[in-house]
C-alpha cells in the first residue's frame, strides 16, 4: 500500500454553488433505491441514448461473470457521437479544440478547431477508405499507435462506424510491447503517425511501428498520419499516408453506421498485472456508452456552453472514455492537448485554461503535485476563474495536493473530486456527482458510489468491513461498462476478478469507508506499480530484465515518489561470470526502456547476490517491497534464506543514502 497520509475523514468543504446540495444521509437513501432496482435504473439511463433497435432484456445474467447488457439492442457509437449532433445546431459547434506542442519553443502555437460537422465528414471519409480500400468490416481489429492529434479520435470513431474493433497502444510503449499487444488482439491494420512530440522530443512512431510489425505476422497494412513531417521509410506494398489514400474521397461521402449489437466489442485495451502477460480488456458498446452518458452528466455536469478538458492521453482508458466517447456523445466542446502540461514553461497548462476559457478540468494527482512543486506563482500569471468544476483520477490524491489545487485553481469555491475507476470498469464508479447531487467534499476522498453501483469494502472473508477499517474494494452488482471478458482468456477473467469474493467483482484496491459512508481508496492490494497513475506490470519489467544475457533473476517493486506517487525499482541477480559495474546498470536501464518503452523507466537497479525466495524458489516480491518501504515483512515462514532480506535491505539503504531515494511509512 502506497498511502500513509493522515486522512481528514471529518473535514467537510462545501462548494460555493449549493444548488444540488444533499445531506449525505439523503444521498444514501437515493443511492439505496437505485441499487435495489439497478437493472431498471440503468435501463432508464440507457433509454436516453438512441437505439436502432431496443433491447429485449436489460441484463443477460445467465452465464456469470460473463454478463451482457441490453442484449437484442442495436446502436452505433459513431452515430451517437457524430450523426446525432450533425443533424442539429451542433453541426457548427466546436467538438475538439486541439493545441499542439510547438516544434520550436519560440514558434507559434498550433491550434486546430474542429466542429461536429468537420469531425463527421472526416470520420466518414476515413471509414470509407477503411472499408473500400482496406476491406475493414465487423469482426476485424485495427491497431492504433498514435500521438495526441485529432486523427486519433477520428480513427476510433471510424472503426466504430464500421462495427470494427480497435485496440490502442499508448505511444510510450516500445516496439516489443506494441507487437505483443497487436498479436494478442489479432489486429491486421495498424494506424500510426510519422512521429509525435513530447517536451520538444520527437517520438519516431513509424520507426517503432516498423520494428513491431516484424514480430506481428497478423499485421498486413500500415496507414501513416503525417504529423511532424520527419523523414520516414515507407514500404510501398504495405504502407500509405492517410492524406494520399483520402485525397480523392469526396468531402460529403456517407458511410452508413453499422448497426451493432449492444454486446459486440467496441475495443480491446490491455492492462498490466503482477503475473502473466497484459490482459486485453474487452469493452462492449451498449453498456459502456450508457455508463459514459451517465457519468458525463452526473460527475462532470457538462452543459452546452462548457469547454471541457481532460488532460489524459487517449492511449489510456481515461482518454478513451473521457476524451473521446463520453464528451463527443454529449456534444461537448472538448480540449485536446498534444504535449506535456509543463512544457515549454511550467505554466503551459494554466495558459491553456486561460486562452481557451476552460470550465471543467479532469486531471491527475501526479500532474497536480508537479504543478505544486513549480509553485503557485506560475498559476497566478493566468486567469483560471472560468473553472467551475474539477476532478482528478488515477491514484489517491493526497489532501495537501487537493487543498492546493482547490485554492489556487478553483479559488476555494468549485466542486472538486477524485473519481475512482479502472480500465476494467469502463467508466467512473465511485465519485462525487455534482451534476446530480453534491455532498460535502473532503480532501482526499473519492466520495460515495455513484447511483446504480453497489460498492463495498470487505474483509478477507468477504464480510462488510466496519467503518474506518481497511479492507478490499468490491463491486457487488454487474454494471454497464463492465468488461465482456479478457480477450482470448475467459478463465483468467473469472480468476482475477470474480473468484476471490464469489459473486462480486474484486478490484484489487485497498479501501476504507468513513462514518459518512465515503470511500477512500488507498492504493493497490497487489504488487501492481502505479506510475503517474498508470498501471505498470511487475511481470513486464521483470521479464524484460531476465531476457538480458547478464541477468539471472529480477524482482521489480514500487518505491514512493513525491510527484509520480510511485516509481519502479528492480533488484537483479547477475548470471555467473558477470559483475556489477556502472556501464552494465546503464545498459540494463536502456534495455528495459527499449523492451517495454519509455513509460517503464526504472528509477534504480540494485544488483544483489540473493533475493528472498520460497523453498520452491519463487521470488517473494512482497517481502522485497516491504523491505524498501521499511515495513514489517510479515509472515516469512516459507522464506528459504533469511540473509536475502538483509541483502536487499543493505543494497537499498546504501543507495538511498547516496541518491536520497525517499522512503515512507515506518522507515
Ligand atoms: C487503478 C486503475 C481509470 C483511470 C486511470 C487508471 C487507481 C484510479 C483512483 C482514484 C485512488 C485510484 C486504483 C485502480 N485509481 N483512480 N481516484 N483514487 N486510486 O486506470 O490504469 O486501470 O488503474 O488506479 O488503484 O485500481 P488503471
């Protein structure tokens, strides 16, 4: 567990606008009713979407945990995000305000504004080429490896329009990680860009994609979006530029949206765990869009004149749900920024808020902590008075960061929450809902579960935990937005989420509930590492390390980091004949970056001669983690050699003194 802040369970803060204020007791009553009839409740929400064909059952629960929402119903995500607005006054409303990161720090800012009409036409043109030239149909999967440019959402919408499935790979992943995910998803077409920009650096996506495709035999074609304009190699039998293949497609071409079943897959998105390969979470169409529709209204309270900004990358689920499908379905004007929030100057993000008059902000605790570290003077240079609502996501928010953000950006008067959810849940499940009812804020809480969601904190036996006692977070009812399965591995889906507490979804988080019934999520209960709010698998780091010829064994664990929450470090045992030397450590760092991607930069590599193991020679990562956190190592009756614990501790303490790695807890 990575949190040891003193949590202010009793501190209550009210937003200035008290229109929707509800005493928490009354909220619980409303919530209870919604949960008691959760199927009817969610059907009421789903009815607000537009369906080609109504469902014949709300929930098919005949084969748990493989639930199907709204079976028999037919709809299309692209139709809901585009056509529905195109046929109204919103045709000329701005859908996406895009701001690019300048190539040259002193160069002009690049801003593109696309109306719902523009987006509609572009998506139709792209869908036309995908279907006519590339033969993409329902049943196919498209891989997307793109920087934060407007073509990214366009591709997702074009795939959805054709009823095809897509799978996004975050642009911070390497060729190997990309190939692994493309193969797992059986993608046959990859859409990428020449390069992306981040902090003035060029990330040569096409070059990485070329390497990945060598190891992804399922891959037939590549489409390249020309973004940066760098020189790239093109294999003319396989690769084409988007602008070339769309050049002769008429502006007003119309591709009829495919009527897909509610329970058809919309996308596959991989998440990491402590064991095994990344898990491809498969999301449906009808349930997923229902949850997004609800949460855009309840949590973000979006209105037609708002500018809404989610600072995530579309490479992660937050971007899928709350940059692309959620906001566009609601007809919102949504801001999309290509680069780093503090580049080229620490006030880039506040300058964006000021220049585009942002009203609703969705960001992460890591971002907030880095803003804090740069100091509020950067914030004061800009007018943030347009902000009327804020939320954070991805990791627990420390009360200090909460108060800082509320004071300096929200002027101590706007609703500000920490929305809990995960790749698996599809959308927000535990959060304040200022668009519906507002209960008092507390710095660091996630608030109560949203209506229709029966969340609970349980002990080891699945019994509801007492208030203020730590337990495991579970969701007790099926919810729209839940995964259909893990791609190609339904057994694993059952095992990971539905076996520990039968009948309930096990999230893998520690949580407490306070006396008001607010949830406080306290971090992962497994050994998953959360770097800047993103899940990084220990397995991926370790398996990359042991592929190196000098490495015999490796254990990756998280250490606390002031800004990113946690960062990974690795303990490594070398093969006979290899000795620890600075060049080797450097090489291993580079090796991991190349195998997994820059997203997986290790903070430190410790060379040790032994690691804590069970008698059956399994590395006890839990013990390694406890040692670096300075916590009691717990039950070690299965430990084979106690001296290994000392060895890990010594290696860690020596380096800690040298470089000043922070520690926490009782350390
Ligand atoms: C894990 C899921 C879905 C958004 C991005 C992360 C942690 C997420 C919060 C929050 C405390 C949070 C949990 C969860 N988490 N939001 N508001 N407060 N913890 O998605 O990579 O699938 O990670 O993120 O530990 O299990 P993800």
